[in-house]
C-alpha cells in the first residue's frame, strides 16, 4: 500500500482544471499500481492543505472518476474532524473502498497524542466497531511538541488506546 494525497489548484484558475490534473495523475499512478499489484491509499487533506479533496464527498467523487480498483480511500482523523465529519460519513460513502486510517487526536487541528486533543476517541472506537473495520490504524505525529521524544508520545498513545481497544 502506498499513500497518495491530492494536489492544490491555483487560486486564480478554474477549480475543474486543477481537479482534472489531479484525476489524470491518479489515473496514471493507478495504471502503474496495477502493474505492481499495489493499492494506492488516497488521503483527503485539510482545506488549508488542499482545495480539491478535503472531505468524504470530494474523496468519493475523485475515486468514482478515476474508477480504478487500485485506488482506494483512506481517512485522517484531523481533516475528518475539521470538515465536521466522522467515520459514519466516510463508511457510508466508501464502504469497502476504505483501506486505511491515520488515527490521531487534534484540537481539532494538529496531529496529537490521544488525550492531548479534543477529538472523541470513544465515539470513534464505537463507530469503527459498528462498521466492522478490520484494517490498520496508524499514528501520525507531525506536531512539533513530539519531535524531541517521539517514543514517549507513542507509548502514551498505546496506553490510552489499550484501555479502549484492548491488547
């Protein structure tokens, strides 16, 4: 599996032109992925990071247009929260085309250790269970506060998650 993200359209151009460039690039990447038998996990970004794919609906629209079995959707809990969405929004649209999750806390922005942000861990765990998600959850710490001691950040998160998910 290889993570890919959308680009950014120029602010002075028609959004559809930038959308088309991204779609064309993903179609080309999907053909290479097919040759390599590789799944591309397409991650929506925050609205500050991309003006193209930044929520479940724009992700679904791009996946539908590319229409490749080698391009699937993924979730990052930060863009999801900033778009005022939750796992229900993604699972109801993507179903089996959801293949990966970046599972981190935020305020709601940032990429924080669970407990350092304001996101609803119990709600998220319940929704993942409700939808029977069996894929992986990965941690993605990009907030500067964890750079000096990333192992402690990981250990704190694992302790918190153990209370919700089990060992």
